[in-house]
C-alpha cells in the first residue's frame, strides 16, 4: 500500500494519477501502515521506518546536507530508467551527500538521490510530479515532444523506484486480459459525397491534387502508376458523378465496413450543414462548414450501427458553451434515433474549459485530445483519463491521424516513412499499455488521397499484435469500469499474494499484475512479473508458484543511459 502526502491543491491531480497507475494507495492517514510513502513535501515525523519517495523542486528541510541547484529554463530532460523524458516545470539538482546513490540524471547532473537511514530507503527526486501531471492533462505537450508518452514515463519511473527499494507491487494494467493493447478505429465525417460540393474550394483543391499533385507524387515514388491513373480517372469522371451516371466515389461507409472485417468503429458526424462555427482561430474558418445534412446519411448511420459501430458528434460549437453542446447533441440524437454520448470537435478546436462544457452538457466522453500537425501523445498518455474538475466525462486521447501523417502542410510523409511512425507509436503503446486511438477520415480511402493501403496494413498489424478492438464508447466504458476498482493488498511474498478488490466485474476482463523484485547488483535489476486474470472475486488469493512468471529486466534508476537497441532483451 502506498501512502500519499500532497498539498491540498494537488489532491485532485494525485487522485487522477493513481487512476492511471492502478495500484493500492490512499492519502496518508496517521496510524496506518504503508510499504512506501510518496510525498511532495517533508514527510510527517511519525512515519517510522517506512520507505519514502519525496518529489519536490523546492528546498526541503531534509535537504540541508545537500547543495541544491536550479538549472535553466525548461524543458529539461530526465534520464532515469530506460527512457528519457521531458520535464516542463522547475527542476532541482543535487550534489550527492556521502553514502547516497544517484538515481536520476538531467544533463549529467543528479536530479534524484537515494540514501539508507536505519535500514529504510529515502528517495529524493527534484521535480514536482503532480505539477508535471497537471500540465500534461490540462495543456498537453508541444508537438516537438509528441512522441514522448511523458505521463506514462512518470508512472514507469515511480514503479521502478518502488521496485528498486525492494517493495513488491500489485496493479491493474490499462489493457484487457489476454490482449497486448486496445485498438479504437474512428472516422471524422467531414465530407460525405463529392456531389455535395459543386465547384467550390474543396473541388478545386481535389482537381489540383488529383491531376497535378498525383504526377508530383508519382515522380517522388509516393504513388504507383496505377494509383496515379485512378486519380486521373476519378477527376475526369466528375461530370458523370454529378449526372448520376457514376457512383459517388467519396461515399465509403460500406467499404470501411468491409476493410474493418467486423471490428467496431466510431463515426463522428457534423450536426448542421453550412455552419463553420464561432471562435475558430485556424486559417480559412469558413471552410470548416460541412456541405452535407444529417438527413442524407441516416441510412448510412443505421448500417454502421447494425455492424456494431457507433455514431457520435463531430461538434461545431459544442466545445464553446453548454447550450451549443446540448443543442448539437440533441440534433444528432433526433436525426439518428439513438442517444449520442461521444464527441470530437471538428478541426480539434478546444480550450481548457471545453471538458467542463461537455461534461455539463451530458457527454460521456470526448476524443479531441490530439494533434493536427503531427502524431503522438498530446497528454503524455495512451490511457483514457478524466479531465480535471469534471464529474463524468472521460477523455480518449487520439495518437494517429491520417491527415497529420500524409498531408503536405502537416508531416507530409511518404507511405514508408508514415509506416515507420505508426509502428513507433504502436511499439510505445505496447510497452506501456493503453489505447491506439486512430483517426482515418471517411474521405481518405478515395481518390485523390488513396490512403486505403496504409489503413489496411494498420488493421492487419493491430490484429497481428493481439489488440482488442472496441468502438470509442465501449473503450471508454471499459476504462470507466477499471476506475471503479479499489485495490487493497493484504499480504504479498515471493510465493503468494492476497488482494481485496471492490468494484464491478466487466468484459473483457482485466489483469492483476504482480511485480516481485529480485535482489541484484549492477545496472540491471530483475523483476518477476505475474499476470493473473480477475473475474470479479472480492478477495483474490494468488499462489505464485502455480503461475508462470515473466522475468523482466529493468534498468535501475541511476544506471548509465542506454539506447533501446543496447538494452538486454526481457
């Protein structure tokens, strides 16, 4: 059990952090027994011989024997375990005291120390853990650091510090039992049919890219000759489409159903035609207006639902005020005949008050957190989280977007380079657990984009890796059920574990993961990791001798930095 001591202003953030790091914990209560105390200030005098991990960029009373320095402006880079992670707030570094071990480095300086006093370990870390978490959850990371799952790395560091002190851990990882990750396929319906657009800017751009852009992409070997001819044929057939003599090649709802092979997906529909919305700061805000009406896609929505998919709101002004959010939500519900519980803002328009607005309007989840210009982890996590201050709303962060990968004004990658980026993101999600939330616009299978092959390859890869596929509402409800679990570890040894769990059982089920640290020397420690399915029991007794352990090598905090390629294979 972890006892947590924080300032009053940090309690909300700390509680959310330990929903993501789902392990037995509670706010410190005097007289209770703990394996380790995590504190952001000087611990109280009555903690006895309990191990302590102290996070703070302030100079604390226990630092009197240290020389304390504050390096220059952020971001700082922290090298702690087998990952290098950014810090966006203040950092304190130390001059090591006698008989202390450096655990965490920043630019070669000691940002974390461990000492032993009367047999207990005391770890001093020179940054504000919950300040960093709050910054990530509220403001997110700059695009330059998008590839760094910084919040997951904070969890990984704390877990590693506890294990390095010889303390076993039990947790519920953020992936259903028997799967390596969760896959959530989503589609923003910005366009429906090419016929809707007459000869406006959308069609002018389409013709330019299909006729001239295709030739440039062919010369750069980004398109095949067959794809180039497909784009030319589509452009030349446009009059026939308008006359009704050719199929509208932008309407691809049925094709998505075929490519996804029974996997559920979520479609975000714009509620009103010809409304660009208010307070749009991006260029050409008038182009944000949709050219289709919900009445034209009712049959498509019913077909999506019959195959297990979800229709959710692609909000125009829902991010701005509760009245607009309720109106747009009701508009989609009345046109489709089903409740609307999910939201993603069109063009990813959002601000720090938007979660409160959507929560007040009655949405269950939002999935706007992501980048337009790149791919990666805007909030530093691949888990569903609850934005600070809301009552019910959960946030499903989106990591991969087709336009961000391929569009010249974003990353502008070739198919091969885009695949490398996608696999790096999937590798990271597999490492930490969580959701690969993917946005592929409904128009993107069609000419002139022709991004169907990367999408097929991505689904194949997710299947190969053993992902659980769920629509956005199902994925967020799985995490909501996980949040309701409360773990209390009664006893743990190298042979058996007893855990009390309060909360509902749910499907797919979750895993109880037991970490047993094995004493070792040198840069690499060994942890025996046991994964046991949980099927709803209030008390779980685990005989570790009856389960197969995975011996996982972890780089202990303070060991010299190694690249992923140099790290021993677990």
